[in-house]
C-alpha cells in the first residue's frame, strides 16, 4: 500500500488513538488503579508509576512486589525481568519510525512512550505513512493512549471504594486478563508454549523465592517454550 | 512500607524499566529483529508476563482472593472463548470475562 498524504501527523496520530486504543488502555489501567487502591498505595506514587514505568507487566510487577514488601534490589530485578519483552518491541519498532541514520534522544523518548498497543500499530501501519511524518504521528498516538491510561488509573483508584463489592473485585480481574489476551495475539507456537509453561512454573517458583523464582521461572519456561516450539530449528529470515 | 520507601522502590522500578528500553534503543540500530535470539527473548518475556498474570488471577494479594477460584477460572475461560470466537478483539473479550465474574460475584452474594 503506498503511503498516504499526511499534512498534520500530530492531529492524525491523536485521532487514530482516540478510538479502541485509548479505550483499551483506559480500561486496562482502571484495573491497575483499583488494584493499587486496595493495597493502600499512595495515589501520587500510583500516578508516577504509570508515567515512569508505562508497561502493564512491569506495573503489575511493581504493584505485586510493593504489596509483598519487596526491597529496592528485588524491585529492580523483578521489573527488569518483567520488562525484558520491551527489548524486542523497541528493537523492532524504532527502525520503522527512524529517519536519521544514527541514534538520537528522540529514539529514547519514543521508546519510553512505547506500549504494546503502539507497537502493534507501528508494525501494521507505519508503511502506509510517509516516512517523515511517522515519528510525530506515533508520538501523538502514544501520548494520547498514555493520557487515556492515566485517566483510567485515576478513575479506577477513585471509584473502586464506591463500587459494589462484586464489581470492585471483578475490576481487579481486568488487567491480568487483558494482558494474557494481548500475549495470545502473538501467533507463534513457541510463544504459546512459553506462556503455558510460565503460567505453571512461575507461581510455584515465586512461592519458593520472589526474586529467584521470577528470574529462573521466566528464563526456564521461556527457553523450554522456545526449544519445544521449534525455535532452534527455524531459519532466520534473510 | 513507608511513603518514602515506596518512592525509593518506585525509582528502582523506573531504573529497571528504563534499562530495558535503553537496551532496546541501543540494539535497535544494529541487530536484525527476525532472528532466533529475538524469538528466545520474546519467549522469555511471554513466560514471565504470563506467569505473573496467572499468579495475579489465582494467587492474588488483593481482595480478588475473596472470590471463588472456580469463578475466576470460568470468567477467564469466557474471556478466552470470546477472544477466539470474535476475531481476537481485546476489549470485548476482556469485558466479557470481567462482566461474567461480576455477575457470578453478585449471584454468590444473594
């Protein structure tokens, strides 16, 4: 598909994000806001965590480890490992947006704004956009879903105490389900196997050790899923 | 944990998140993503996130633990069923699972 004309990429990115992408992130972060309220997290810390961490798996890890009373080192290791999947996401997204021949601070800024929702949009739509407009388009897109997410987190935090208990507890279910479904969107056998093995191994190993269980469980289940799913036999694309 | 302690662990979490994004930026200029090592990276990420989410659903440190595990399993199955039957659409699938759990919670409270 040839790139379409785009005289105002910021406005276009904002418009594109306002539908399902913003609503999805709003809903997902409502669950996070509700969860942090129930564990008694300070609202400013909750807001700062959304903006600074801006990754649902890492946010969930932050909330879980903080609720469990984990210290600085446990938190650093847990969030680093929970956020590892951002590395391939950033690695695959930036080359599709970058127009300069070298790395700049703009790459780090876009990487910080990147979410799985934006990543999918970059992979699917970037080639339909004129190259010079892509960065501004996706910055506007990412910033819009981030603002929607912040509003969702505040809404979840503020209303969860006012809601009937059956609804408030069901809201805590929203974020983990949303993330499991996002992972299921990546259609590859090795990915499905890794998810299934991680789902069994991680909770058991984290009962033994929060820090080591997370690291060993993720590495072990991911590696087993990769091997069983034929990752070693697959040829790299030329 | 005190408020000050929470801000410090938040900074540790930010450092971890920033480190992974920074690593992605540095690698992005040099490495072809469609390789075995990146498939492995993705698998490890999926195992980690999947495990954490299953733990958050079935061994939650929140009031979600007050609901029946069987109800949570049923709601999760409903979300997956809608996801696969309705063209892998995230929002309706998620809301189907959450809606069913809320309905089951109401029914148990009667």
